[in-house]
């Protein structure tokens, strides 16, 4: 009886070691837009209209979240009604998730060294009124990075980093009318020591060629999210089932005594 019990405990112990070893993975990622700025261009110098823009209804937010192997979630967020500096983070053993936003820069990043899922984002949107015969030009620098360093027995894992800037006009009912410009770049890294990176400058032009003011909206975000999920090999499942089966058999024998 003792030898059988020992076999069961050894099987469960080995399977636990395999599962714990599968957690020896690391995912890192970053997404940011910096040097974010705009300028106005006069499209008709003879109309007597000085190019101008006024902003309103600014909504800004940063958030971080991660969940561990057991499904426990940890999250924090901050909101603002302007583009003054805000930031938030989550940190624990092997976990650091961070996001920040200010007037000309917003960024998200994550370093994850355990099994679970994570998400970090920095977002804003604001309405504007653009003068007649005026071009609105936004520019900035997008930087993205994603890296996975995981053992071969893990699959189905990924980290995704994306930046997005969108300008659109607003119709009479307050919803986007569908005219505008979009910049978006994203990268993904998967299991087995995969990595990706991107650094690029961008320019977005939004043009009002009409004789009247134009209502519009500009929004942007930088997001990093991903997961490290353990998927044991068949041998690990076999050891677990063997150990549990033996323990079940021993329990039934004891119940008959």
C-alpha cells in the first residue's frame, strides 16, 4: 500500500514540476506615440479667414489589468477631461504593466513573467471646430515592440502592440460622418522566442475645403495585450491521470474497509 501511495505522489509531483516549468516564460511589449502635435495650413489666403481650431469634450484614460493562473484579476485606471499627465500601473512578482498619457505622448508597456493575461492602454478623444478652407495636419512618432521568450512546450501564446490615430468629421447628429484619415500600426509576437519591432514617423491630414467651419473629432490610443497560457504536453497529462487514478483507487479501498 505504501509503495502504491508513493507512486501516486511521485506522479503528481512530476506533473506539478512540469507545469511549474512551463511558467518559465517572459513576454514584454511596448506601444507609444510621441512628439504628437498638429499644425494648420491656410488653403485660401484670399478669403480673409485666419486658420484656427478649438478643442472641446476631451476624454482621456489610462488602464492596466492582468489576471493570474487562478483567474484572479487586478486592474486600475484613471480618467481625465484634458491631456494633463496621468498614469497607472500594476506590479507583482514577475509582473509590471504600465500606461501613461500626457499632452504630446501616450504609451503602454508590459513585462509578464508568469502564466496569465495582461492588458495596458492609453487613450484619448476630443472634438474640434476647424475654420473654413483650412487643413489640419497631425504628426508624431509611433514605436512598437513585442518579444516572447517561452519554452517549446507552450503554444497559443501571443503579445500584441498597436497604435492608432483617427481624425473624422462629425455630422449633424453628433456621430462620425465617415470622412477623415486613419493611421494604425500593429505588431504581434508568438511563442518560441519570437520578437518584432517598429519605429516610424507619421503624418495625417484632415482638410476642410468648405466656406464654413467643420466639426470633427480626433482620437488615439496605444495598447499592449497578450497572454502566457500553459499547455502541458501529453506526458504531463499522463502523469497527472496516473497519480489521480491511483489515489482514487486507494480511496475506494479504504471506503470498503
